C-alpha cells in the first residue's frame, strides 16, 4: 500500500464519484442492457501487466455504468430505497481504509466497542425496552442483511428449544408468519432444518390491510399443540415488503410469550421511521419481542450493508453460534470480559460497519435524520394525492410510510385484463429510463409500488415521475 499513490488515486476516485452524483440524472434509472452484454465488452482473461487508473475509469464510464441500475437516482422508486449519504460514504471509506477484520474484541477492540455503543444509541432512539441494551443480557449487532438477522435468531431459538425438549424433536418444531413475510424467513427455515410441512404461512387480506390476524395465529398454534407439535418461532413484520403492512405486535406477542415461542420482528424498511415519535406507535408491543431488526442501509442514510439486530438474550445467540478454536483464543475472551461478535453471526470475519452508522448519526444528528424521513413521507403523501385525483388509477392499500401501492383501475370487472394492463404500464414506465418503480401482487391484483426514500429525491422528481406514469397510461389506454 503506497500512501502517496492512495492519496493521488483516492482524490481522483472521489472526484469520479462526485461527478457521478452530479450527473446521475442523465442516466436511465433502470439499466437498459441485455443479458451477457459485459462479456462482449471485456477481455476473456485478467491483464498480465498493470493498466492505468485512467484506463480503468474509462471502462467504468463506457462499459460498467451502462449496466448499472442507479439506486441513488432521485427517480429510483423501486423495491425499497437504499439511501446513501456523504456521511455513510465517508464511513465506508474509512472502514475500507482501515480494513480490519474485527471478529473478536482483541482483533480490533474499537470495532466491537463502537458497534455496541452505536447500537445502544439506536436502541434508545427507537425507544426499545432496556433489555435490548448491551448493559444487561441483551445487545445489538450489525449483520449484513435482514436475511442473516432472521437466520441467526431462528437458529438461536431452535437450539434453545431443542436444549430443553431434546435434539430428536427437530421434526416437531413449527415456524409461524404471515403470507406477507419476506421469503428470507422461508430460506432461513430451510437452512435451519425445519420440516417444510411445519412452516406455517398465515393468510392475510385487505380487511386488515395485509396485517397478520392474532386469532389466526392462536388457532394455528392451538391446532399444532393438539397434534403434538412444538410452536417455537414467530416472525412478525413492521412494514412488509409488498405493502408496508404492520402486524399488531402486542397481541401477537401475548400469544408467542404464553407459548414460550421466540418472537422476532422484521422492521427492515419501516424501522427507520420509528425514530420519529409520531411513528413509534408502530412498534408498540416491542417489549414482548425477543429480537428486532431493521436495515440502516434501507432508509437510514447508511451505505449498504448495515442491518441492525437487537436481542434480549445474547446467550441464546452465542450458545448456538460460538466456537472456540485454539487459533482464536485470547485472554480477554477466555476471561469472558468482552463481546466477540463472531459468536453472534455466521461468518467469522466482519467489517468495521459501525463507523458509517456512527458517522451518519454524528454528521447529521438525530433531528435532521427525522426530518429527512418525514420529508420522504410527505413526498409519498403528495404522490398518493396525485394518484387519488386521477380516475384511471386507484390506491390499493392505505399508505402508512413512504410507499404508495397503486394500480390502473379495471375496466368493468375484468381483473385479468387489469393485471395485464398494469404489467404493460410497468414495463413502459421502466423502459423509458426516466424512473424505476417495481410491482407486487396483493390478493391476486398486480400492484405498482412507488417507494420514496432516495436521498436526492425532491418534489419535482415525484411530480415528473407521476407525469411519466400518467402519459404512459393514457397511451396504453387509448391504443
Ligand atoms: N425483510 C423485509 C421486510 C424486506 O423488505 C427485505 C428486503 O427488501 C428483507 C427482509 C430482505 O432484506 P435483506 O436483503 O437485507 O436480506
């Protein structure tokens, strides 16, 4: 590592990235390339001799950027946002610069301790109950994804219950969630060896705006108990992927707690909004929960990746995930004086991800973060109003945060044709390159999703997006 070369190239790379942000609106938001495009442009093997940074950056401009979908574009409204920020970027840069692998405390004490501190800050900001703080048995940890978060707590819960009922009971363990839960839970259950027939997907519908009904959970649990099965894990959502539905945590928690089930809450996207006092109500009941996760890389201005997971009982995690090989032994760990985060996650190695979260919190402060989130929600309200005013469209499910679920209304009652029209509209809008929205299905209806949360999005981008959608719709309807 030549520090003078780093200085020279580093400045140039920052210039390159700053120029990218300056011109981001000139790119088609959704990449328009065809599969395999890059194979045609790049050589078959790596160069034998060094090339220059200029040559590489030329290729980034000419060959890579055309194949990039611009998640940071102010007109990116698909999926959920991945809001970046200058602070988040600088934190990533610092983390890459230090390039430490903080698997245990001794491997870089600051990495472990900063992570504990910052996760405590966030827990306080969310007003999570005391047991989630690191001073007792609980604490927070940064995972790479919401999928890893649910996998580790599922494994912790599985091992906890198997320790009390015996290892042979694995076949009897039952997992519960609503049909709106992210597929990450199903993948985790498969990995954790849960019998596929014991994965209960409880139906939701428009009558509860796709939130899980506690009576359905109670019924399913009672039926499984009668059949000699062991209900052991419930995953609820605050902000489902399709429509941001919020499950009633307090009522679900009562059922989970009275049946000794592990209760996990996935608030991947909407958790960020709960730092605002007026949105905190959506996690009321979190005191009944064993683990809670949110993605700071979705809507908390922290560059990917940064999932925050809190547990009340860290020993459940470490009992399931810790190993103690000779080559990692050290005095602090042996004396149990420290947290070794390798025992809270699947890999051993881990990046210094708390730096970027710390920088986001320090460079913006919590009041500004709240106001950024409120602004996105206000822009979503504006978009919702535009949809409501157009008789060709309808809102499919009430907006709660900054996602608007809408569609072209069916002509007559022809739902099949309506779905086709909405799919066509989606393709037309996205292939315009002017914005990117995504879709989902709710009760068999194809629904268009406009998720506002990119850091650069302003009112004009929302208005322009709506105009493109309206123009494409009127072209489609009058063809
Ligand atoms: N949970 C919810 C509610 C999500 O919306 C998503 C992704 O959008 C996930 C989980 C999966 O997230 P990750 O990519 O962090 O695993």
